[in-house]
C-alpha cells in the first residue's frame, strides 16, 4: 500500500515504524491508566513497557532471522533493517515476558496483577502495529478471489505486486482489536489476578493459528509437515493458557 509515509528531504518516514510507535504510545497510555485504577505505580509500569518494547523488537527480529536464515546470508546488514518488516510476534512476546518477570521480581511487584494491567495494552498496540504491516506489505496472505482481496501495486511493497491476496494483516489487526475489546469489558469482572493475561494468550493463540492458514509469505520450516512455527507455538501457548486459567481459578477458590 504505502510503505513510506512521507519523506523529509532524503530521510523517509516509514509507515510500518510509525504505526508501531503509535501503537506503543496508545498501549502505554492505557497501561498507565489501568495502573492508577488498580493502585499500582504507573511509572514502574511505564518502565516495564519501555524495557519490554526493546526486548520485543530484539526477540521478534532474532526469531525471524532464525527461521529465515537464507534471506540474510547474502547481506547480514539486512538484519538491522526492521523497517522492511520481518518481526515474529511470538519471539518478541517470549523475550519481553522474561524481561517482565525479571523486572517484577526485582521491584517486588505482583506478577499476575501486572500482567493483567499490560494485557489490554498489548492487544491494542499489536492491532495498530498490524495495520503497519498492511501498509508495508509484509505478513501478506495467499492468493484469493474474495470480494475483500487486496492487490498491492507499489514496487517498494514487500508483498507480491498485482495479485489479489488475503488481507491477513487486517485479519490480525481485527483479531487483536476483538481481543482488546473482550479484555477491556471483562476487566471489571475478573475473578482472579492473571485471568486477563491468560485469556489474552488463549484468544490470541487460537486466532493466530487460524489466520496462519491464510498467510502466503514464507513461514519457516513446517512442523509435523503441516503446522507453521507460529501455529505450533500458538497451539502450545493456548494449551498452557487454558491450564493456567484453571489452576489460578482453583487456587482462588481454595483461598
């Protein structure tokens, strides 16, 4: 669509990076609001968001490089050009989760309450970031003839040009927006700390696994001959989330 938002002289402002930045700021605002509502220190939550963002970018890029090594063998400097797309969400999610746990323990903050504060923010930030994927053309879908198929025409797009494709980036944006709405409405009715976070992991894992069916970009080596790496991780994370929801619910009832 429009990979470059505008140019200041010779300096391009990329739409992908701009929307990631906007998503981060929106998520940060919501996280600070939730922290104040729940009596937690919003400055500490802001620190977690910044550290988590750095960890997520590094982790998501390294994961992408790991599953697509041939792309970078001829030009290793491409590894650092994240504005060209190539961030795997689960790589960033796992890396940021380690950073979060480390920070929470160091600051003696409540782990599950903190994750509940961050879960809606993560969903809405990811939704906005996926719109950036759409403009850049990365994470594109398979060829289709549906009425809502999109055709990329700009030569700098990362998607194939002149072919109607599933708008999987918009599917992902809609999925994350749906999850955000569910979490935002449910947050006043949760029964135990950690419920929002594991609901997010469960819903995202299911939605991501379905959307992967329509992805047309290279997904890395398949697992068991039919699952993409993200589908396998999403399925595993969904199972873990379901188990944690049951376990934390029982612990709450026992207390």
